[in-house]
C-alpha cells in the first residue's frame, strides 16, 4: 500500500451527499458556480499533517514494515453568495441539513488501507472562493489514518 491522496479525493467526490455537489481535486474552480447547487470542494490547505511512524502493532525494528500516516484533508462548503437573502441566518436550516448529510457520508468513506479518525467543521460563516468571491458556508476537515507498506 502507498499513500493515496488522489484515490482518497476521488472516493470523497463519489460520496453520495443529497443536496451537495462534491468536486474532486481535478475539478476545482477558480470561481464557484452555484448552478451546481451547494458545493463542497478541496479547501485552500487541502492536505495537512503527514505525521507518520511504524505501526505500533507491527515490527519494532527499522526497515520494511507497515507504517501509519495521519493526514487531514480540508474541504470548503459554499452554500449561497453573500448578499443573497437577508443574510447568513436565512441559510442556517439548509446548511445544517447539508452539514449533517456531509458528516453522515464521510463516516461511511471506504478506501482500502484508510480509516476515518475524526471529522471537524467550522462555524457557519463567510468563506471565499479562490477568486475571493464571498459565500455563506463553512470549512470541513476529515482526519485520516493511512496504512503504508513501503
């Protein structure tokens, strides 16, 4: 097994999340197009961490053996453009429903050699797309444990 960031990104894109369009790293947009509906796409700091070490249940000697890497994959959720509706609070109910759907889908993420360890979301807030256009949304992160056999 090797580290598999692109495989993980594809698996995340293929999650079934009702009411949310998930973009892969190959589909990222400079300007978010909400004609697709609310969008979840890799965030500005897509991969962070990379803390690795030998599997504590494996061999305690140096050399080939199973390693465990912990990495955080960050995503950004875009719900509606700032200025639409009366403000952020108009979208709380729909954003909460979509956040629940996102969390539920990520709990079921199934990639060989990868375990979901932790899910985290920011508060509902104003977020920027890469072009600096403002949206109501939030940041979402999934911490994964990847098994690597060099």
